[in-house]
C-alpha cells in the first residue's frame, strides 16, 4: 500500500485530522444547499493556505471534515480561517445565522489526529530502535 506523503522543501509529512465544528447554540440552520456553500468555502481556504480538504459532510447543526495539512500550519490557524471565511460567505449568501447573531459557528471545535500506525505499534517501534553506545 502506497502512502501519499506531503513533500516540501524541508519536510516530509503525513498529517491528517478529523475536524468537527458545530453551529452557535447548536442551532439547526444548515440545508443541503448551504452545506455546499460551506464546503466550497472550506476548499477555497484550503487551496489558498496550502492544505487539503479530503472529505466533507454535515448535518443541520454541524460539519465533519477530513484535512491533510503541512507541519508549518497550526490546527487553530486552519480552523479559525475556515470558520471565519465560511461564516462571512454564509451570511452574504443570505442564509440565517443562529438567533440572528453575527457568528455562525460555536467558538469550540473537536479535532483528532487520524491515520498512521496505532499508538502501541509506534511505542514498540521506538523502544526497539538501537541506542548508540
């Protein structure tokens, strides 16, 4: 099985995360049409910032995204950019925000690293590395 590694000038990486963002007050405001706008916004931000949206889906009050990114970007920078741009575009398109507020998203989010070897396999591999005498 071949892996797609991100190769940059000073690094080779395979960093992927599962991101979940919820609407403000967990209000059910998304439709299929508005989720398409959010996905398009996310992909445009990703293109500009040099990361990739591998998968996107959502329900009426939250979205799930699988992201591959370079080590020079922080998760918080990625999330803030995605939320900020998508919220502005969502409002400009005339979609309702929760309770008529300016914010579309809750300030919190869930993120989890995905892919790669299981933790126990990595621990075992590192323990078995030869030590220099």
